[in-house]
C-alpha cells in the first residue's frame, strides 16, 4: 500500500515537473525573441552614436531603400 502511494506521488511529481519544464522552455523562447529586438535597437543606437544622426539616417535610407 505504501509503495502504491509512493509510486503515485512520484508519477504526479514527474508530471508536474514536465509541465513546469515546458513552461520554462516557452519563457526562454519568448525571451530570445525579445532579446533579438533589443539587440537590433542597440545596434541602431551604436550606429547613431558613432556616425551621428544625419549619417545614420542616410545609411538607414540606403539600406531599406527609403
């Protein structure tokens, strides 16, 4: 009887941990996409800082064909 209870508790624990793990993985994936956007913004800030706003705007226009 105690073994059945222990096996049940372990099975429930494994199921809960698997669900938590999936939730953590989803959070990392959302964070990765967010970090990519932040990285692009940082590149833009570095470009403006190094080249000045006018030169950076000209470069962006050329790159995007605006």
